[in-house]
């Protein structure tokens, strides 16, 4: 009798649990369906759709720009479509710009690498799409504002630092990413402007690396072979700095050549820590990405913005290395 009763109680308990579970899952499915519906309802889509077009996605610098923009996306009512060629390719960048215009996005943020970007930027503006330039400016275009380093000033800072560190005596070789890209041109011009006044400093050769580390290394190697008197190298990009070090090392001249280049990205910082690079000019890619979204929101909401928004260029060397906190991810 007791056994029969126990089986009966057990069966009843199973029945109650089964009913409970069915009810629970039925309710959960209803809630899930409601959430999916809510997320896809037009009312819940972000109010703004911005396109951000960078130079090369496969580079730490542009990853930081993207992280900044995506963090801003989390905070504001906006969807950021972040795109760019894998490796530097201005034609592909221009195509992406054209596609963004055709897609009628609410705003375009683009690095204006060369003069070819000007008509395309203006085309967007004529079609009612506001444009912000990032990292590299096109001041003659109809863009509303620029966010990024003052590249001419950064070149001057590099020149002044070299003159001070070398006590006004240096034979310099320059490796620049490109002769045609505006920001590289400005970094060279700013540098030249400073050293032109210094009698003991002479620039003997300038070569371009085509924004690749391999070519930067090849060009530095030839340069050092042709000019054994070179005792200082200036590189206008992160990749140039790395190529310069490798070339000097293969000629056993790394310790006798003063090296200054751009960006405080992990690989460049490592070379600085090892004493293979003397100075890095740091930029703020994360801040550029983040603030570009805030600026575009101001523009589309009709608020006024400054015509130029310069982010800081910092000098990092052995002298201040201990106090240097990588600032790229600083929220502005
Ligand atoms: C420049 C960027 C460039 C990056 C990688 C940075 O110094 O400001 O324009 O894409 O280096 O080459």
C-alpha cells in the first residue's frame, strides 16, 4: 500500500513539474519573440547612419580609430559603418566613399589622402551629406570640419626634437610614407621648415616607402649605403620607423643612428623601449574616432562645430618613457 502511494505521489510530482516547465518555456518564448520584434521595429533602429572610411583596416592605428568610433556608437543613437581597404589603397577608399554617397548615409567621415578626394567630398556635400575629414584634412574641400593631428605642427615638433637631441648637428635621411599623401607631405614640410634655420643640420635624401614596411626598409638600406655620413633618420609613419630600424640593424648601424618616427603603437613602443628608436611622435587615433562621431552628431543636429579640431601630438622618448601611459584609448 505504502509503495503504491509513493509511486502515486511521485507521478503527481512529475506531472506538476512538467506543467510548470511547459508554462515557463511558453512564457519565455513569448518574451523572446517580443524582444526580437522590438529590435527589428523601425522605431528601434538608430536615428543616424554614418559611414567612416579609413586608410587600412589591417593596421593597429586604424583599429584604434574604429574602436573609438564604435565606443561612441554604444553611447549615442547612431549606427557607424566602419570600412576601408585592408592595405592602403586610395582608389578603393574613393569607391567606398562613392558607395556611401549612393547609400545616402546621414554623414561621412573620411581620411582625405590626396587631392583626388576633393571632388568626391564635394559631391557628397552637394547631395546634402555632411563630411568630416579625419587624420588627413582637405581644407579646400566643402567638408564641415577636420578631426586629427596638426600634421604640419607634428613635423615641426619632430624637427625641433631632433635639433635639440642632436645639439644642432646632424646629417639626416627622411623616409616618408608617400610623396602624394597630404599628411606625409605636411610632416615633411613642417620638419624641413624647422631644420632649414639650423646650419649644422642637413637633409641629404628623402625617399618614399609607399606605406609599406618592406619598402621603408629597402629605401633606408640603399640610403645608408649611398650616404654613410647619415647619422639621423626621420620616418613619417609607424611603418617607416620599423623599416628604418631593420635596415640600420642589418648594416650594424642601429646604435649610431638617431631615429625619430611616428605613432606610439605597440610595435613602435617596443623598439623605443629597446633603445632602437630614440623618439616617437604619438597621435590620438582612438580619440579621433570617438570625437568624429560626436562632431557628426552635432552637425546633423544643426549645432555649430569648430572648423578644425586638432588632437594632441606627444613626444615620447627615453626621457619620459617611465611616465608614459599609452593614451590612445583615452576617452575624450
Ligand atoms: C598615419 C595614418 C596611417 C597610419 C599607418 C599614421 O601615422 O597618421 O594616416 O594610416 O600611420 O600608416
